[in-house]
């Protein structure tokens, strides 16, 4: 019977330490982060930028302005990104995102600005785009895309 009481006590202790507030989401601290996206040196507006944290299931996103500039959002508009290393993809808002198995020689036509974005930039494993967000520093991201 003592083992049973001990088991129940341990079970209550574990349950009591599990965080309690079911349904509440704890947000990790974010840090201001912004950047510019260019294609062959020319600013590109109206494209989506998506960052995926390499170590956790957290992402940040933005849409570039006409001058190619963007501000990252994780939880609330323009709040920045969580500290860590990220993989990045860039794609046009009104285009279909290609599958991860898409041929990297295919292109995604950006009709609005007559710019062609290679599909490789829309696939995390192929884009070659990365950044690190830190608590200190400017966290400025330069996304220099090349059409070839």
C-alpha cells in the first residue's frame, strides 16, 4: 500500500509540474529583424520571405515592399524573429508554391514585376539562403537572388 501511495504522489507531482494552463501558448522572445530582397541587384517587391528555425518548429515571415525591404513577423506584426539559425525561402504570393521534389531548373514567373524567380529559392533544402538572429546586433538580412 505504501508503494501505491508513493506512485499516486509521484503522479500528482508530475501532473502538477506539467505547466497547467492548457491551451495557452508561451511565446519565445523575439528580436527586431529586417532586410532587403534583390534579384540580380534589383530590389524585388511583393514576394514572401519565410524563415524556418533549424532547431525548433518556429517560423518568421514577411512580404517585401516595392523597394525590396521587409520586416519579419513571428507572433505579432513586425515583432521580429526568435534567436537562432534559420533556413530561408522566397516565393511570389500569387504563384503556386512548387513541391519539394520540383526540378530546380524550372522557374516561377513573377507576372506582376516581370521577374523570374528560380524554383530553388522556394525550397528550403535547395535555396542556400540562411541567417542567424541574435539578441544583439542589427539582424539585417540581405537576400541577393540570382536568376541563373
